[in-house]
C-alpha cells in the first residue's frame, strides 16, 4: 500500500484526489487548514515546519508520493505565500521522506493562468527565494490595481521552478519524477463566485477558452494527478501537463514549437 501526502485535501481538486487514491487502496495523509489529518497554515514558516514534522510522524518516516495541490485564488500576498513558497516548502520539506520508497513520485498543481499576463518582477523575486520582497510586491500590485496578475504570476513562477528543478540531482538524480498539472477552470470553491451567473461564466470562458467539454469537475485533474504519482509513471520529468479543455492550444497555438 502506497502512502501519499496530499495538500489541499479538504476540498476541490485535493479532496477529489484524496478520495480517488483511497478508493484504490492507497493511504492518504491529508493536509489543509481544516478537516484533515494535518491541519496547518502554509503561509507561515511554523505551518510549513509542522507539515513536515506531522507527516513524518504519521507516516513512520517514509512516504511514496507528494501531491502539492493546496492553493488560493485571491489577489494578495497570501496567494504567493501558498501557491509558490508553500508549494516549494511542501515538496522540498517532504522530499527526504521519499527516500525509503521503491517508487517515489511528486507532483504540484500549477494552472493554465500561468500563460496569461504576469509580473516579471514578482516572478524573479520568487525564483530568487526572496519571500518577504515577493509578498510585498504582490501587495503593491494589488494596491496599484494590478492584483489580477498575482495568481497567474505565482503559477508561472512555480512552473519555472519546476522546469529547473525536476532534472536536477535531488529529484531526477534520486529517481523521483517531479511534474505538474496546469488545469483550466475547475468547478471548485475557489472559482464558485466566478461562475455563479451565466454572465460571469461567459466572461470567464472568453478569457479561458475550453472548447473540449467546457469547465470541468475536480475528478478530471484528480485522475491525472493520480497517474503522475503512480508507479506507472517512470519517465515524465519536469513536465507541466495542461488539462484545460484546449486553452493552451487556443492561446499558444504553434508558439510552443
């Protein structure tokens, strides 16, 4: 039986992933702000440290996979604290617990919003591990009317970190496939207000076109996450897999090639 740590496990994609893995007989150590095995706040250093310590205690010191799914979608500093620095603290903090697994795996949740306009200064601060300055920059963007850039920027920085880190000795060199998914619009509490009326749904669909089956249920990205941390995935490395109903293809087209 494999043991998986899933952050964001109390709702949305995290909950769907937890339930799917458990239905397959895997043990899940859920992490969230409430209603989980490990209740911590990933915006804080104490919360990130407690996550690692409690996961170590609950697992007996060995886990088989990390699914860093926790995220927030507001527009302030907390977005960067959770979506970027909290995700990295989860992956790097729990990585030593993968050493005892015969098939260690790790995955993190990015977003198709990483393709949208971003703030390059905030990206650079994140990648330079300047958390205090990055949080201040996020607040400045909000104060100057550019708060809409914060979420997508946090995910763009996360995707860049992934591409740089996954092939490195501490991940690929240790036999750990590290990858990400980039969902389009998922029907979760995070986006409930954005799709609450036909008018809002239409406006969001114009920004995030999903020609294949439209907005999706959390079960769709959960299934992809489950495969990426399965023993079947042996060679995917540093990939950001867009599960977005076609948004990537529509927005970028040939530009990726």
